[in-house]
C-alpha cells in the first residue's frame, strides 16, 4: 500500500512539474507553456488573407469583394486571379515572421476570411481554397521563431459587423441567418480539428468586432451574440478541448454588457479593441472592471494608428493592468505599422479607378485606364509588398513596447549654469524615452554613486555631469562597465571638462577614454556653429541631416585633437568658419562627435549641450535619442 501511495505521489509531482503543452488560463492571467505568467505582445497580419482598402491606399473600394471587383474590371478575372495568388505569396513570408520575432513580439493575430475554407469565389480561387495551407505555413514559421498564433475569423459567413471590415452586405446577417450560423460553426469545427494538438496556436477568436453601431435594432442583435458564441464554442469542443477561445465584445469589441454567462466553458477569455482616446487606466476602466468581474483574462486584440507617444503611454497602462495587446496592422502602405511599403510610381492610376464612380457600365468604360499600364502597376505592387522592399518603422516598433524597456541612468546636476539646458530638455527627453522604449532613472549627485551604481542599467547618459567629483569606487565601476561591455555610454558637453577643477585631480582614465585630451578653452560669449556629419551611416546619426546648426554653445577646445588617437572614430565636426561670433578660440579641425572603438561598451561623446534652445532643435534631439538607443543596444 505504501509503495502504491508513493508511486501516486511521484506521478502527481511529475504532473505538477511537467511543461505545459498549451497556453492556459489562471484567473485573469494567461500562463505560458513554461508555467510562467504570459502577457500577449504582438501584431496583426491584417490585409493578407482579408484585404482592406485603406491598406492599399483606397478610400471607396474598402472591402475584399469591392477590391477584387475593381481589379477584375481593370485587368480581367484571369489576371486578377494571378494577382491574388502572388499577393498571398509575397505579402507575408517567413522573412516577415522572422522580423516580427526579432522585435521582441511573442504573438501574432492572424485575421482570415471564412471563404478560405469554402468553395466560394475568393482571392482568385473558386475551389480548392488554400486556407489551411496558408495557416500551416504561418504555424511552422511561428514555431521556428518562437511565436504564438491567434486565429481570428475577421470575415464570417453572412457578415458579423455589417461594414467593410467583414466583407458583408452592410448588415450583420450572421446573427439572423441559420444557414450562416451553421457554416460558421462548421468552419470553426474544421479549423479546431486541424489544429487541436498544435501548441503554437494560442487560441481561436470566434468573431472580429461583431455588430457595428449603425443599426436601430442593436440591442436585439446584441442579445443574439452570446448564444452564438456558445454554439461556436460547443462546435470547437466537439474536437478540441485544448485551446482557449477568445470572445470579442459587441460594437467594435468595446461593449461587454450583452454578456451574462462566463462559466459555460473553462477555457474562454475576452478581447477588446481601442483606437484613440485617453491613455490612462480610466480610458479602459470598463474593460478592466469586466475582466475583474468575470475573473477571466482580457486582451487588446486591436489598437494602433496613434502617435508614438500615445501608443507607448497606452502600452504602459495596459501592461500595468495585465492586458496584453496586438497592434493593428503589421504591414500597410506608407506608415502607421511595423513595416511599410511604398506604392509603385503608377499606383495612383489603380487608386483613381478603384475609388472612381463605376455604378454603371458606361461610367466604368469612361474611367478605365490603359489596361497594360494597370498590369504594370499591379505587378509593381506585388514587388513593393515583399519584405525586402518594405521599410521597418523603427519609432513605431519601439513605441509598442514589445521588448522590456532598456534602463538608462541619467547623470545630471541640479544646479550650475547648465541647469537651464537640462530643465528645458528633460520634459521632451522623458516623453521621447517612453515612446522609444527607454526607462530613465536620474542620479543628481556623486554621493549617490557607489561600486554598484551601474548594476542593471543598459546605458548611462551623462547629460550634465563633470568627470571629476566621482568617488573611486564609482570610477572603477564605470571603467569596468565600459571595458567589459556591460552597457553603453553617451556623454554631453560637460563630460569632457578634463583637468584639475574644484580641488579634484584629473581622472586620467577618463581622459584617455575620450582620446587622451585635456580641456583647454571655451567661447565664453557663446556662438552658433554648423556641425558637419562625417559618418552618416552610423546608427546614432540615422535621421540626422548632413549639416545642422547648434545654437549658443561654448565649443570646448582641447590640448590635442582626439582624431589623432587611433582608437577614436570621429563622426562629426564643427565648421569653425561658421561661428556666429568672432573668436580666436579655435582648433582648426574641431571634432564634436566621436566614439572610442577600443572598448567593448558602445560609447559616444557629443560636445554640445549648453543652451536651452536645444530643446527645440530637431537635429540635436534626433542625434541624442538615436545615440542613447544605440548605446543601449536598441
């Protein structure tokens, strides 16, 4: 008997410690396959398997059906079918998934059209649809790059929204059509049967944004939503007890009042959407309260098209309230996405036709352009959407906080004649850091700097802090920090005040670090100066103009030129002939931005940083932010 009990105990212990195969739910928190709390962070593959007009630059041809009709009218059904096949082949590839993973994302939401699982005419096919083939490819790519996948029925039989996004006929017929509901349940059962043992799949999102706000019988339609969800879940559970099912609120996934029963299944959670509005917890108070009432997870399936600071602030709020997110969309024309494509030169020809009046055959014939030119434009788009031809939107990506923020220690004094500069700059710097995925901590006194003062920081920003009052333990820690590559450094202006000041000896190592220099002189009356960039290809100078003016600076000179040191790489110099004030305080060749390549830690010195006017100088702010990001390894 004792042996049997011991064996049972061992089995129970093994069950408790065995890795989980699927993402699961523990109260209001998701639990990853490693057994740890899991917060969804990622993006949506919108426009790939459910084309949407604005992501092509169209304003009237907005739904998949309307876009396909325009292309068929433009180049004929055969060429349209070839276009859609190549579009699906090119728009999302393994390269795209690898890139998404490289940004720190952990989840992808995949919107799809129900017609991908029928023999209805869709995206160039009228039979043998490729829904499973496309999904299977993404599953394998996600497995390879360590991502989870949420399957989102964005366009349901009959339409669930009643707008362009569900490719409907202007009304959510799914809620009233028994035939459409049967097909809806049947497709979800097929999908669940296919993926029932697939751990890459995080869950199935039954419907996207059901029941738009436009209908007089909204309350009647809302009352039908939860019963439909129960039917869909039941169909899935006939074949799959493993995966989470996600349920979106009515009215753009924003209204959860129609739901009264959240106990009918043990693996359901809810999903909300938000575009615009405030960024604090009060802005999503209703979502938080519903989440807490149900005791189930809430996730922001769509959010986006805001400024970078708005997005960063909202992500911070969501993270603080245990609400994960997938931003919409991953890829589209122009901007406001993770990677953007630029339309080919003659795409305007297609745009004009797609958005033109074609309500009669006479109107169609009057506005149709040269068809060969249209074919060239469509072929150009197929090239433009390839990952290799798209441009990553780095600021956007940083703003959606897919990675843990880089921690930056800001050294600045709270007095002295540089205080107006730092006081003017800090409000911008705090906002820019938040949007860029940087977490700032300020240090105001050398007394705060001990042997461990750099522990846990990815970079140091010596914003306004001289190199001479540092305690010996702090000097040793900083030296090891850069020499061993434990983090990076950006120093401004005051950081090169090397010599004997205020009774302190010169810090010899710091002098060698900056090129073996000693401070010599400065322009006391201040002067504008034009900076000439020498290394535009350096990451810290991305987006910085080749020439820009720094106002009211002191333009320190030194006893030797740092350029003469073989360890120093100069990135920019000041043109001393451009000084707005006549002065004899000159060096001839006058480096003002440089890095020491002999150290493992990334480092950059910017000689300017005196005038509060710099808070309004876009070139300076771009250079400063890019420098800190580079130093922090971002």
